[in-house]
C-alpha cells in the first residue's frame, strides 16, 4: 500500500490536458 | 480571460476562468493536504514592481503555468482518480465552483476516506524519519540545480530568438545595400567589381530570411520542449518543498499544541482535585480531558497518515526524475536539427 509502483511513462500517459486562451 | 480546457482522457472540452482554477486549487488542498498540490501562478501582475514583462507575455506565462498545474494534477496517481479532478475537467454546468465545493464537503479530506488512514503506522518503515530527511536533502539539491538549468535553458532559447531577429535584419540590410541603384562614380566603377557584387547582395536576403526562420523555430522548440518541461518538473519540486513545510508546520505543530493543552488540563485537574472543588466542575474538566485525549489520538493517526503520504509523494518525485533524460533528449534533438538545417543553408550560401 505504501509503494508507488508506476513508471514515469505510466504517470504521464494518465492524461494530457490542453489549456488554451479563448480570444 | 477565459480558457478552454481539453482533457484527452475524458475527451471533453470545458470553459474555465482563473477563479475556477483558484477554487479548484483551494478544495484540492483541503482534500489532499498531505500531498503535492502544485501552486497556481499569480492572478495579476505585481503592480509597482519593476518588470520587463508585458501584459501579453504575462497572460501567456499564466496560461502555460495553469497548463502545467492541471497536467501535474491530472497525472498524479491519487488526484487523477478523485471526483474533484473529474468534476473540474468535465463539469459543463453553470457553476463549477459550487459543484467543486459541494463535492469536497461531501467527501471530506483524504484521511476520512483513505482505506488505510487509521493503520498508516503499520505500513511505515522503522527509519521513516531518517529516510525522509535524506530524501528531502537530495530533492532540495536536485531542485536547486534544476532551477539553474532552467535559467540557462531560458537564456539559450531567448538567444535563439534574438539570433533569428539579427539574421533577418542582416539579410534586409544586405538587400538595401544591393538595391541601391545610384550610379557609381567613375573612380569606383573602373577599379572595382562593386557594381556586380551589389547586384548579388540583393538575393542573399532570401537565404538570411530562411536562416532567421530556422533560428526562430529552434527558439520555439527550446522554449516548448526544454524550458517548459523544466518548469513542469520545477513546479512539482516546489510543491514537494511546500508539502514538507506543511507537514512540519501543520500536523506536527498542531500535535504539539494539542499535547500542551492536554498537559495544562491535567494540571488543572490535579489542582482541582487537591483543592476539592465542586464535583460538577471536576466532572466537566474530566470530560474535557477525555475529549482532548481523543483529539490527540486522532492527531497522532493523522500524523502517521501524513508521513505515509509524504513517503509516497517522495517516491513520486523519484519516479519523475527520469524526465531529465526526456528533457536532455529534446534539447539535443533541437540543437542537432537546428544546426543541421542552418548548416545546409549556410552551405548553399558559401559559393
């Protein structure tokens, strides 16, 4: 329960969120 | 200013204002006080402070920072599975702020909902304090170095962009020189080839314009793939530093205060018994002591849970460390591409 057994790629692939300004 | 926030995971776009991010950040911190909640960028430019940043640059910097914030949250192994994050990324109703506050109120903080919250102590290694202190020092040094790397990378990206401007202006000036159609004095035209050379200068501005484009592209690549990624990791490292401070100033401090209050009550109780005060007031004091004992017990459990989370968040930082090779790879690739492309144009120019 204490160990986070995830790789960087697994973390980064959880989601990608774009934040764009509305002109 | 309004933002369109698009999540690849939920395949949905929502509209958010800075104040929505602000409330989201606030409730996230309430729910996950023992974890690395990244900070938000400032809402406004600091007035009265000398700064070379224009309003437009500030707004763009804030957009990038909000992007880093939400991506760090959306990639976090625990935040990402929480109702609050899903609500922020997908709720399309009219009042996301109330919805977020309600969700937070309904669920309570992580200690109330985590399945092992009250047994955290059993999972902690015996030398947890020593491990924490070592990791904290290592991460602090990494943080300091990454700040310097970011500052240098930022300067290099800026120089690539300045190089683009200089190359463009250099080409334009050559063109101006070549376009001068005024007749040469006879002493110049008889002895030099300036007339012919002048003609060919005009066309060179095209190549310099290509060089300028390549340099500008390199600057943008370095900004997006190197500086921005460094900032992303730096935001995470800063949130770890903030978490360590919260852990020490928050839970530990509260615990100390509660223990102090308890010892004061105990003393009062003893003197009340000795002075054989009214039974009603002694009884009241007794019940307050029992309450305080239970508060201390909860605080002790919270303290272990805080350490438990801190231990996981420390692992998270180490999991993120290989991002260094992603960033270095992007930097090297950008340099190779930039130098190759520009080398080709310079070679064409050589004859």
